[in-house]
């Protein structure tokens, strides 16, 4: 029996909140700009102050969480800048800082999700066994732990091989070296 949301559900919720914050702050900043240009300075300042406060509340929770984990990040500077903008009544500056903070959080969440997906794909493709020829000439499949450095393995067509760079100069046979070079060029093209 599972209690609470899964890790994927938590990440999706976090991404949703990041996007919601970005949309809310952007809308308030643009609406305030429209009011400012319509010569309605009071309501514009109120919208920008609201955008600053809306960004300040989650930023404080992010800072508290990071401090509980004994980590200090740039969110501390953002909280100070947002609070300072409200105190000195520079509401437009606060709204711009809020937009920068919300944009940064959204981009960071997107990049984290994409990197996790890409790394997961790499792990799925990683081989879990290898094939090698026995002294009698038979082919056996062995776990990766049984593979020794400088061991000779059989690699099938299209198989993924976790290996470092190939030193073509070490291939003793010139014909073999030429075939290896042609394969490497074809792969990089």
C-alpha cells in the first residue's frame, strides 16, 4: 500500500506550480505595464506589488528548505531583493525580480526533467551482459562483473558497447586498421 504521491507525481506538481508562478507574475507585470501607460499609476503599482509578494512567498519556503538541508543558494539573494523592493516601494523592480526568479525556476525544472529522462534512456540501453569466446571456441554470455580489462569480447551488429576511445594506431594489421578507420568515419558521418 502506497501512502502519498509518487516521485513522478511530486515532480509534475512542482513543474505545475513553477509554470503557474511564471504565468501569474508575467500577467501581473504586463497588466501593470498597461495600466502604467494608461496613466493609472496606483493600480499598476498594486499589481506589481502583488506580483512581488506572490513570488516572495514560495521563495521564502525554498530558502527555508535549503537552509534545513544546510545549503545556501541564490534564492536567499532573491528573497532579500524581493523583500527590499517591497520595503522601499520599488514595485516594478520587485515584479521584474519576481519574473526572473519564476523564469529561472521553470527553466531549471524543465532542464532537470529533460536530463532525468535522457539519463534514464541511457541506463535502459546500457548492456547488462557480455559475450565472449571460451577456450574451446564456444560463445558464452557472462555478467558484466565477469568482464576483465583488456579482455576480448564478441560484439554483435547494433549492440551498444560501453568503451573508451579506440586507438587505431594500435591495430597491428594494416587491413584491420583501415576497416576500423572506415567504420569510425561512417559512424561519425
